[in-house]
C-alpha cells in the first residue's frame, strides 16, 4: 500500500533576500497541489472523495515577522525566530515520519531545510536504522557558515549545520540529526561561493553541474547520485529548490542563476527518484510568487512535488 503523503506548508521567508517566498505554499496549493498528488494514485472521478485519505494537508507553520538587520549579521531577533521556527518544523516532520507517512514540505525559503533534514536523521537514529543520504537539487550548495557567508542569508547555511559545522542559529535544530556529507549529492549546482566550495570539497560531496548532466544525460546522473545517497539501505531525502531550473522557465524564485536545468532534464531526474520509492522526505522550496505573476513557477513546483512523491 502506498504511503500517505502529508503536506506541511513552511511559510518562512526570513532566510533569503525576498520575504515573499513565505507565500510559496499558498501559491502551490492554489495551483492544485493536493489534487495533483491524489490524481496520480486513483481514477480521476474518485479524486475528490479520496484526496483526504491519500494526501493529508497539515496546514502551515508560519514564521513571525521580524526586522532584519542589514549586512552579514541579520540580527538577534531574526536568529531567535529562525531557531524557534526551525524547531517547530523539525518536530512536525518527525511526527509525520513516526506515523509512517511521507512528509512533503513546501516552502518557503530553503533555510527550512535544517529542520527537515535533521528530522530525518533523528528519526532514523531513534529507529536504529541507517541514516539516509541527501540529494540536494539546487543552484547552490548551501554550505556557508557565518564566517564564510558573503550575504548573511540563512538559506545558504543550513547544510553546513546539518553536516556538523557550527552555525549558531541551527545548533539546537540539528542536535541528534546530523547527516554524513559523504552521502550528500548536489544536482544542478552552479553558483558556489569560494568559502563554501572549500567546505564542500573537504567533505567530498559529489556535485553534478548542469553541464555535466547535459553531457552524460540525466538518467546516468541521477542513478549515480542515488547510488551515493541511498547507499545499501536504498533510502534518501530529497530537496528540490526551484532555482535549480533555468530562470527562463522558472522566474518565480528568490535567486536567479542562469544556466540551470531545463524542464525535460529536471522531469527525468524527479520522476526517476519518485519511481524508485527511495525518498523518505521531500522538500520543494523557494517559490516566490511575487516574481512570477503568471503562476508558471508554482505550477512547475506542483509537478515537481508530485514526481518526487512517486505520483
């Protein structure tokens, strides 16, 4: 029997440049997320009756508004709220995992990843199971610390914390949930700060750039990525940032980085992950509806979530 998918809206925009990413969950729901997830599993005429049995929407976890201090240090108020928020989200994701359901976290800026990824690690250890690896589909590697960050944006630091580096705002969040960077694979990365590049190289993470994916093909790239991340257990968590796509097709994001994945390539990657049933948790993040009034990016985000969830 297929796992129930439990949606969590992560309404936070404190970690990036644009606060409007907090409205990403609203945009994805408006684009038909729940119905799309259910429609992949049952006959369409029965979707309305069965959607709540197959897909449970747990509502939103909402970050409080705080004022960010300009510069590389966003300020104590933002740090405190990001910490409080991340702990609440982590506990919610852990609860979904404990019920045996598949958490699908929709965001929201990518700083939410500290909570989701730590929850996966904590749950696995509590169950005495192998801690899954991570497939991180993103234009960035998100491995900065407060010492290396050029911007102070928390959405570029959470994997540093998840992999055991000191990022004060996330220290409590990742406690008991650290992940092995040797089993973290980056897909689509192309905008890496000098300081974090040194960190990622020291960790030994595998990076598939868009250029390499185009050269070897998305099928081979994601098969190799899954072999590393899933290991012998066959399990991984997956995070999909819409900025992994080229901004010409997904303009509704916080960070526009040219040279991204085209949709055909991304679709192959996402569908292959979903068909494997390897994902123990899914994130789809950084939808910024204010940058895309047409709603095209939100619709792509809905399809990405469905593919990753295997529907």
